[in-house]
C-alpha cells in the first residue's frame, strides 16, 4: 500500500472513530495502533508504551498542569465574576460596553487560564444572560463569547505555545512575547466587529439605565488586581530569563491558589479539592491527547506518510507565499477536526523545517498557526467552543450560535493577512526585548 493510501485510510479511520463520539485521545490512539498493527503485526506492542511516554517525558511539560491549576483556581472561584463585574462597571457607559466588557473579560480570563473552553464557560454563564436581558441579539451574545474564548490559546501564558515550543525546540519565553501584540490586536478587532454587528442588526446601545459612581468602579478593582499582577509577574520572570517556564508556572499557580483561598475565604477542604480535581481532569485530558497525538505522529512517520507530505510540500515549485497559503489551508482543515494540542504535536515538527527553509520566522509562524487553531475552535464539525456555548445557553438555537461565531472567523483571516503583510507586529516585541535571532 502506498504512503498516500495508508495515510488516507488512517485519517478516514480517525474520522469514523471521532464520529462515534469516542474521546479524541482514544480515537487518535486506536487509529494509530490499528495502522501500525497492519504494518508490523504484534511486534508493535513492544514500543507503544515507550513511544507514548517519551512523547510527554519532557520537564518543560510540567508547566502545563501548573498553568491549568492556575486557571482552575480562577475558574472555580468568584474571581471570574469579579473580573466581569469590574469591566462592566468601567465600560457600561461606552456604546456597546457590555459586549466589549465580555470580550475584554474573555481576553483577561483566557490569559489567566490558557483554556478556551474554560473561558467560554466562565464568562458565558455570566455574560450571555446579561446581554440577552439588555436586548442584545442572540447571535451577538453567543458569537462574541465563543470567539472571545479562542483568545485563550493565543494570549500568554498559552498551553498551545508551550507545546509548539517543545515540539520545535523553540524558546517558550520568546513565543509568549510574540503572542502579546497579536493577542491585543485580535481582541480589539473582535470588539470592533461586535459593535458593528450590533448596529447592523438594529440594536440601540444604552446602559440599561444603570450608572456607577467612581467609588463603585474603584471598589471593583482590589480583588482582580492581584491576579493581573500575578500574570504580569509570571510573564516578567519568563521574559527576563529569571526562571524556566516550569518554575514560573509553579510559582504562578501557587500564588494564584493562595490569593483565591485568602481573598474568597476558601478555607474548607471541599472547594480546594474541587480546584485540584478540575485541574487534574483537564491536565490528564491534555496529556493523554498529547501522548496519543505523539503515537499518531509516530504511525504517520513509520508509514512514511509524514515524509511523503513534507517532500510533496517542499518540492512544490511555487512562490513562498503560495506555499504558506497551502500550509494555512492544511492547518485549517486539521483544526476543524482535531484539538489544537493534537494538531501542533503532529504537524509542527513536520512543517517547522519547511517554513524556516522558505525564509519565514518560526515565531511568526507559531502565531499564524495558533490563529488557525483558534478558527477551528468555532467552526464545525468539532468546534469545541460552539458546544460549550450550546451547553450553557441551550435555549438559543444552534443556528444563531453558529451564525454569530462565523463572522469572527473572517476577522481572524483578516488578522492573518495583516500579520503576513506586517510580520513585525509579531517579531518586534521579542526582538526588542530579547534581541534579534
């Protein structure tokens, strides 16, 4: 069987397994094991455990559960509600202030958690009912939260950027720094579209008759400032080379947990246990996906599928921007069916040498790849954020959620084009702070 036929068969098997509702980690693993078994027989079982373990046996991966714990401490406490309240009080007199505060809350909250689904769930539970009560269209209320949640994999500290850094042996601190300005830019673009969308659908902005005094606005700040300082401190020690990603993540998780326990008086065992339980579930899920994706990538390589695809792309006698367009289309298709972590583990090592040989900056490409993964979070058929929104707002038709989120896909495409035309948006900050590569 040719590599192309073997690859198509394995990918088809993966989609069939995903269609049955099987967890993504198990679907990846079973498809890979089946392909390897047909190739090598029972001998393959001698290397399965070692292949999966070696895929995640990297000290830098310790930062992932630590950042997840940091996010779980915020998501499982009233911190998310306080963040939302503070932004709403400061922006409620601005036209479209509520939808802007929702997207802003998503951006900040995602920076704390690094998780798109957690951001959608936490901000959506508060923001969607409030927007609906004030008369915002269903599609605006749900689409803005679904899209805002995707910022969690771009704005540092980002789990996907950590995975990319380890997979390509790139500096995680430089990757985080590369994501700062694009993350802010995309947040502003989301806000601009949300206001335009509201006006386009005939919504008349008002503050619902609610006015807050300066004292009330200032009163909302003390509880959220410690979290913002922790994020700033975590990024500083990373950027400044003071600590490794694992050390910075561990310190950030400890400080966040301490602030949550003290500020919200969570001195009982049960709420603290819930935080650790939530963090453990998500961490195990991520690591299982990474281990299975590593096995899937091993199967692709063993069947010479990866090499064939890489050779095909590298041999294309086309302009480097046409090459980048082909890579983007490939990533978009992958992102529609697989979670970002799995896509990065499987494709980054293959695409990295192709991209660098074509003269593209690897850190710039990391941000382009990440925005592609964001698109996959709000597009069918997988569209994880769409399912989260559907679960927390079951009375809103799925059609409204989908049509509310799809325009943000176009916004992301525009962002990719802007970064292609002006790559310095990505590279300026890391080059300015850490020096040119």
